[in-house]
C-alpha cells in the first residue's frame, strides 16, 4: 500500500496524465523490490521452525530476525539479494535467516546441524556460531563438515542462523527439512492439499460472483484449482451458466461448458471442472431446462431450479 502513495498523480487511473510525466512514471525502488520471491524451501523452513519452536514465533522474536530479502545496504552478491537463475526463474532470494534463541526452543546451530547431517540436496551452505558448512568441499574441508567462519564484517552469526539453498529448481522443493517441526509441517501440508472453500451458495437470481485466488498465479502460492458441483435436486436436472475471467475485464465460458458457458447437471452428479490458469473470478447463474433437456434462459413458465444449490472450490498443492 505504501507504494501507492508514490505513484504519479492519477497514475493508477489517468493514463494520459502518467504519460505526460514519463520520468515520474518510472517505478520507484519499492515497487521494483516487490517483484522478488523466496525459494519455496525457505518458506517451508520458516514455517516448520515456527511450528517446531512455537515459543520463538514473533512477537517473541522480531519479524526482521526471520529475514529473507536483504536491505538496500546488503551486499549485492548475497543470497539475500534477489538474483536471476536461467532455467529456473527471476528475482529469487535463496537465503533465509532465523533467530538463535535456545531459551525459546530454537537452537539455530542444532537446526543447521540436523540439516547438515541430512545432506539435503537443496542445501548450498549454512552458518551459525562462528562456523559454516557447505554441500561442496573447499580447500582443507570436506563437503558437509563444519569449518571456522569469521567474515570481515565480524558477524559470526551468534544471534541467528543462515541457510543458503542451491540456485535451481530443487530449492523450490517443499518437502520438510529433517529438523524440528518436520512432522508438523508434513501434517499441515496434507491439510493444505485438501484445502477448499465452500460450499458457496449459488443465488436464485442474478449472477453469483466469486473472487478466487489466481489459479496457478501467485508467486508464493501458485496452485491449480477446480470448481465442484454436487447437489441434491430431487429428480430435477439443473442448468447453470458459468463464465470466468483472468481479471483483465473480459469474460469467457468455462471449459467443459458449451459455447455459451451452459451446463446441465443431474441431482447427485459430481461435476469437477479444472479452472484455467490465471482465473481470478467466476460468474455463475441459474438457468432452466426445457422439455428437450436443453439449458435455456428461465421464463415465467420455465423456471430455474428453485431449491438450495452450492458449489465448492478445491485448491491443489503448490505447483512446483
Ligand atoms: Zn543471512
């Protein structure tokens, strides 16, 4: 929200004004910085450490102690700085910090030692308590062994642990890390895989308009999604008109329906329709069924099914 205030006057609505002052239309640093994302394995690490050491969650620890992206003053070569990785993605942060608070159940060195011993293929290196290890050997030290760490800036990482992950798609793996909280995260992931919202009432009149998280669209949470129907209408067949939008202001019939977005569904029949990538909105309205079984607009004589009708949206696991 803060960056909104820095847009040029009328920049978000008045295109003419924005183009008249091109210099001001250049995105500011904050907007540029918003494009980054973290390797997903690092989000899993934070999630599971907070699950495994609940006393160490913010606000007992500072949110800034759970750092991903570096501040402007940060070394541009740091893994906390977003980098482009050809073949994987752009503007990705591949390092996470977490507090070292044994008094709150979060011993950063133990966590990193667990990860070191697991030889997880996502690891690049870890640092804590004046020591570091890496998944590759360096002169005098084998891979996966601790070695002394004393950087020029003097930060030997006694207050926090640091984990860097590899710069390729393996780092998006969301399997739990072999340390505290692994079981908790695994359980939560199973729940998430079944995550759905609904049932959602389909109104008798007008359009039932549904805003949904963009299908396979979010940087941090890209998931496939399906629209489900399964209603008890006695012996009646019910008709629906279902259109979708990717948020660009245009609507299209949902795949699996006809060219006008119409579909007829029997009582107790489950219909599951995969939502196109990018879908951010759905519009559903009730239609009538004529004597030939066709889906038609309701009239005074031929009414839409008048009883209770619902749908539900199912979201799949995060796409890797
Ligand atoms: Zn760090």
